[in-house]
């Protein structure tokens, strides 16, 4: 109800409560009580609501798992913090706008490959997070931090690196709840280190060899010289960003290494065309879990 009132620009009070009571009465929403009855979450699920916005078969109609529900609440708070930005929600919207407004090719957009039987399917913008377009033309990418470890934070940055390299102006907005504010500067530093530190060609060559050894798993067949080289590589590539780079290389091959060695992102950060910002949401979310379904 807090989020609805903020979106509608009204004072939270009796009108909001009556409106949500009607939604419950019509069974257009499912309700979830939170720990110690300190809050209630509403899940819009009725098909008519989604038909009204042209997406009757939306995946958002399905009840989300608890972690996913909390991420959606955080993402909505990020959107409400910046009402002047045009926000894109679905993968199709994001692909269409990037294709229409930029020269970034489809293969440079964030994607993941999923194998189903003998076929391989590509999913674009797999993070399912809002992407914004500021009226001045700057692109805004939201990365949610839901715990002190950051989860897939480095993977998010790696997936978006090729896209960021092709945009004229962009912002990566690292959003986290108030109770994790103490970790904020650390995540900013990690993002800066990963995006603003391209690897030079000699290092890339060694990284390529190291990734090939990891992929092939030929430790028993390596010569003594190769075993020594591999041990040296393990020590040299002990940075936390390396696993995300390895996954990108396994998926996209040489294209991933091209992005890792590109200076486009570091140049954008130096000029101000690229920005990495911290957004501490003025709300706590820990009291929302565990959710108890009472629909």
C-alpha cells in the first residue's frame, strides 16, 4: 500500500485501505502476511489486470518465491525513486528500444544460453531488472543487492559490459536496502575495479590459456612446464571477478575476451559518460521475510 500511494501521489490513509480491501474482495490480488504481522504484500494476479496492459500471459501472474518477491519490491522502490525516467520492464521492450535507439548489435546485449534438448535458446536481459531511459538520453541499469555478499553482482556487470561499451551515456545504479548501507562503498569499488580495469593483450593471452585448461581439465596430461604455468595462473587470476569472466568466456568465446580487453568502458567512466552510482533505499526489507501465504 505504501508503494501504491507513492505511485499515485496520494497520502497513505483510508482511501488506500478501502481500495486494497476492494481488490481483496474481488479476488484480484493474493495477500501475504509478513513476520510478526508487521506488513502485508499484495500480488496482482488477475488475468483482467494483465489484459488491460496488453500482457495477459505475463509470468508476473505466477506467485514468486520469497527472495524473488523481495527483489520485486526493491525494484519497484527504485522505479518510484525516479519517476522522471522511462522504465522498460520486459525483455522484448529492452531489446526493441536498444535496437531502435542505439547501434548496439543483438549479440552484445545481456544474454544467457539455455539448452533444451538438442536446441539452444538465447534469453536476452535475463536479470529481469528494470532498465531506464532518462529524458536526456542516458541509459540506467539497476543492480539489486539483497545481501552482504552481493550474490551475482560481478556476473551482472560482466553480462552488461558489451552493452555498456556501445552506449553513448549510461549509469549503473547499485541499489541496496538501508540495513546493508555499510556495504555500499565496497560494492561501488568492486564495480569500478571490474569495469574500469581492462586487461592488456599479454594478460589476455595468458587468461585465454588458463580458461582453456579449466575447460579441458587435462591436469594429468600436462607437461611439467604446463603444470607450473597453470599453478602460476591460478595465483595470478585469483581475483573475484575471474569466475564471472570464465562463465562469459564459456558462453561467448572470444567475444567475451574482446570486451574484457576493451577500453571503451574505462574511457566512458573517465569522461563522465559512464557513471556508477549507489542508491540506498530508505526502507528495510528484512521484516518482510518469511512471508506466510494467506491468500
